C-alpha cells in the first residue's frame, strides 16, 4: 500500500491500494485545514474549554448549531480546543493555546477575522446575535462582502 501526501498541506490523504475487504478505491480522507490556512477565507470562532462537559462549551456548541445559515453567510466556522483535542482544524492544542493565549483551565471564545486578527474575546458563550453584530460591523463585511 502506498500513501500520497502533499508536502505543502496535509489537507487530504489519498491511499492508492484498498485494504482487505474494501471495494471502492481510491479512497480520500479529507483533513481539516490549519487555522493559518483559513486566513482570508473564513472567520473563526475559536473556543477553548477544559473538558466536553464545560457548561459554556455545551451552550456555545448549541448556539453555533442553531445559527448555521447565518454562520455560512458570514464564512464563520468554529474550531474547538477541548483538553488536548482540536476539532475543526489540523493544529495542535498546545500551539493554538499558546498563539491565542487560551487558558486550558477555563472557557474562552475568541472571534478571529479573515485577516487572522483577534476581533473579540469572551469568558462566556457568545450569542448568535453578538456574533452576527460583530461580524457585520467588520470592514470587509461592510465593504460589500456578501
């Protein structure tokens, strides 16, 4: 079995020979991009919590799930850092915590603009209304991006 990988990005891994019992091939596994690769394409709600049971994390996930249409219209994605596990990006938890000053012992939500800059930070879950208002006030959004 051989594996073909891009040296520039590990966004997709293509395995060229099927394992025993698999009929359809070649099979592609798509990995999420790194946060830096989302720059100029997506706004990111970066959410950090000590564990999956954190009440603010549970609340933030519910808010984000309920605002999928509004998030899509605003190119907003959510990346989570829960303990040592990252969801929605291919970065290491320690890298994201260090780069974005995320305390691993408490909930924090950081809105990152398409330019990669921090736009807002909260110690509690951010409502859909707050996210929409913050994004709609951003220069790129006001400048006609739709």
